[in-house]
C-alpha cells in the first residue's frame, strides 16, 4: 500500500485542517517513523490552501506492529 509522506513541518501545518468540508487531515506515523497521509485524503483535497499535498512523494506504508496484552 502506498501513502503520501510528510515532513514534520508539513504534518504540523495539516494538523486540525480540513481537506474537504467536514473532512480533516489525519497524519499518522508508520513503523519507520515517517509521517504520512492517505492517498484518499490527497485525492479528495479541495482546500486551496493545501493543494500542495498533491505533490507529496508516495512511499510504501509500513504499519506499526502493536501487541495486544491479555490478562
């Protein structure tokens, strides 16, 4: 799966911002500590202030592995 990579500065700019009405960017960090947003967020972005996300590089998504502890 591919995602769009962000710098820390770009992640901070997008935090709490809308990419479309009632739809907010949700930057996440992967197992390699890369910040990213989804392809869907980029494709659906109509906010003129953030159209630069359409030029972000694509990277392979490397999910964080979490272990669930059970009692």
